C-alpha cells in the first residue's frame, strides 16, 4: 500500500512539472492531423480505384 501511495504522489509531482501546450499549439496540431488524414485517405482511395480499374481491365 505504501508503494501505491508513493507512486501516486510521484505521479502528481511529475504532472505538475509538465509543460502543457497552449490552445494555439493544440489547434495547429489538430489541423495538421485532419489535413494529413484527408490527404492520406484521398491517396488510398485513388490507389484503390486505379487498382480496381486495372483488375477489371484484365478480367
């Protein structure tokens, strides 16, 4: 039980030292993730369509 309490105290102390990102940083990161996801999905969709057309042309 003593180790659990010590772990919780150390975790809390560590969280107080964390430098949390600001709102602008978070919004910027979210934009990058959303745009990257959309672009990646578009590229995969294009590859899927091209492969489907290629397979249909062969058979």
